[in-house]
């Protein structure tokens, strides 16, 4: 299994540009999430999904959109990039909470710089 | 806002020594997890402790949970240079589908 994969690894955007960060998992996990990690702040939840067709906001959702059309994929869209979105983005997946399993599996991250 | 806060922010020890990191949180939890992050990599799950458990072991790791004080500690015994990483606690709350992470403790183990 490849686990959780993210593309691209690095990206530089100009203010106002849009882009999509890709995330895929091959573990048949129903739960997927996106976090951003800023220096000294740990990880903050952006959006999450408990299954295909179902998404919800996390702690810092503004400026980001998500959709979940398949179990495997959970892309994160930046509609109009701002310098404040410069960060490292992590995608994670896990079995549903109702299964009693809470361990999250993380991708390697995407380092995004907005100039 | 973040649910968990780790203490200390940074810790430097010699190989063979024990490392203790603490995590405090604010609201009632369903479980608490510890993750490790090597530089430039994603997080890796280490151990989970449920709200009705007080102590758990996994290899050289020992986790304790005190729900009355809303705190947890992670002890790494006989540390190795390969343990150098950042360690994060993460809390799962009841009736909530998200997980909140603390800011992490950066551990350096000198050979």
C-alpha cells in the first residue's frame, strides 16, 4: 500500500492565484482531513470528511474549499491564494470514529509559499 | 483554538537518558494520542490512551493520563539519537469529528 500520498511536494504561488492540493489514500479509510502546520503552532484542522459526499469545516476553513467525490481522494482548493496561507499542508486519513479506531495516517506534506 | 499544549517546547538530553513531555488540554476528551514528526516529514502515530485508562506502555514509551487535571505525559526511556523529533499530543473530544493538536515538544537526543 502507498498509504496517503500528496502532490505536489512544493509549490510557489503568487497572491490571487488558485490551485488544488491533491490527496489520495489506498487504505479504504472513510475519514480524511486536511491540516496546516505553521511554525510554533502545531497542526490546525482546515476541513474534514467522514465519507464520500460529506465534508465539514474544521478550525481554520476560510479561504479553502474541499469536496469528496470518492473514498480515495480528498483535494483541497485554494481559491485566491494569500501570503497568510503560506504553510505546510498535511492530509490524513483514518477509519471512521465509530469503529473505535482513531489513529490517523499522514501524508508527507505539501510546502506552499505564497508571494 | 488548540486543545492541547505541550511542555516543554524544547528538550535536549543525552543518549540513554529518559525524556518526559507533558500535554495539557482544556475540555473533556474521548481519547488522547501522541504523534512523532521527524524533520520535514508527516506525523506518525505512537500511542493512544482512552479517557478511562490511566497508563499505557508501548516498547520504550509510557503514557499517563490524568483526566482530573486534564493532562498527559509521554515518557521515552533509554533515549536514542533516532528519537530526535517533534512530539505532539492530539485530543479527540466526545461528539466531535475533529482532532486537535498541540504545538509540540522538540526533542533533541545527543549521541
